C-alpha cells in the first residue's frame, strides 16, 4: 500500500456474507466477482487502466468476460504530480484470479485497511467463485445446498431484471454451456450436445424464495461471471462509503466504480483498450480515455478470451442462450457506463450477445445507460459508436 497522508478507520461489515434474510428485490448490493488480470499502472501519467482482460465471462446469453473487450481501467488514478494535488493512498492486491486497484483521495489513515479489504474479497470468492469448489455458488450448482447469501441473491435479482428487459438474451443459467466449452475451469467437450443442455438453461428456471434458490430442475446451474466482478467493485465502494470516503476509484478485475474526484479535483480517467488480438496487456494500446464520477464502468469483448478447438473453430466466451452457440458478430467490444458497476458489467455482456445493430437500438431506448462500441466494418476497419452522453465523457 502506498500512502499519501491518508487515515482510515476500517469497519468490517460482518453481515455482508451472512445467509440472506431477504434483501430488497431489485436492489444491487454488490459484493464481488469477475476476473481480469491487473493492468499495468500508468502512475507516471496519472492513469489507471481498467482491463477486463481476462474476465471469464462466459455468460449465457452472452457471457461477457473472458477476454473482455477489456477496458483497461488504467485507473488513471490521480497518480499525477501537480502543485494542487490532494494526498492519496493506493492499494493493490490479488483477488478472484486477477487483481484489484483502489485509489483513495483525502486526509486519513490507512492502517489495516488493506488487510480488511483482502478479507472482504476473500469472502466474496468463497461466495460466488466457480473456480473454488467449496464456494457457496459451487455447492449450489452441485445441489449440495439451496441457501443463498446476500451477495448471490442480489446478483440474481439484478440479473433477473436484465434478463426480463432483454427477453432472455442475458441469462446467468448459462453455466452448463460455458462449462461444456471449458470457460469455467471445466474440461471442454470437443463437440458438446447443445440440445441436451438447452433444456436446463433459462432465467425463468430459477427463483428466489426467501433465502432459498428454487430450481425447476436439479441440473440448472448458475454462472455469475458476467456480473460478479462489477458487483464486487460496487460492494467495495459501499464499504468505503460507510467509512466516510468521498473520493475514490475501485477497480476489481477491470470493472470500475468511481466516486467523487481524483487527486487533482477532476474526473476519474479510465482508458479503454483497443479490441485487437495480441493486445494482451491492459493499457498497452488504448482506444480512448473516458472521464467518470459516481458511476460504474465495464467493458466486454471476445478478442482476448477464446480458443481454437480440434476442428479449427474459434470458440469465444460469449454465448447466445437461445441457441447455445458462441456469438459470431462484428461487434468487438462494448464499454458501458451505468449507475452501478454490476449493471455496467451485465449490460456490456448483453450488448456483446445482441451485436451491433440491436445494441444500438437497445441503447437508444435507455437514456440511463451510456456506451462506447467498437466494431469492424466489411473491410476490417475499426469503427466506433457512442451514445450522445458518452460523447461528453470522452477526454480529448
């Protein structure tokens, strides 16, 4: 942890991962999730890269991460030098198969904060990780328990809302497919019987009853990789809010939530990676820089997360839950800015599933969302689309 005269008294939220006792429907109380490698820190330039680089978002109706179009959240974190710079603390660490990067601005003490943060993130991993066989989500998928904690319950509620809005294009019950193709730590099946798996996929096949998850069939399984890391960033943000922090940036595996202002009093600047194969280092080649405050941001894409099967086919991590097939589209990446990082995470995945034209129509009907889409035309040239509100966020 690098400190700049900051002081913080951290208070752990012990009940955060206790068995849920009925969180308010429709409310996202983020805890954690996702998975991207940490981006190189552009501290000299005062930038923070948010790279959803290796997020294994094999989201059903579009698991978004896995090479996430990666918005390298370079967390352009105010690591800039300047005469009017406020003191700041930077905390880095590893979590959920990737890294996290947090910048706190203000006068306080940071003693013990990193340890408590790592403890919170460890609890998130033990809640929803698909790569941890003892996590609550892994046990739920195996049918060993039906009891939800608040984190999983809130992710399911948020996902259900987006599934209904999209007519099922976004779907967290995609796990049987993502597992069959090897995107959730499972050994891939060379030629999976998709038709046999589709009977267990559908957002309407699960519901929450109190603190229990009710499945229409025991083989229904959940994959939260398309929303969990964004939710984790939100959860950490709420924890920092409870400690009295007014200005900070949280990046977990590439998903970002920014509050207030950076050390120089400006917007938090985030770099979005160019969605090109071979661009494996978050922040190495940026498409554009965006300024945000009091919003969540996430990028989804397929250029980093894919593999070639024995037949020479390129298998990406984004699936259409209606057909069970990997999505083939000229949309290379989708960066979304929303009220929360969890929403940005999930809507980014949804855009990758819908493709360019349908995403544009959807975004035009959603003034609460801003987006930056990168796509390839018939000649292989990169083109971009921005919502009107996103245009005002792009930094020159």
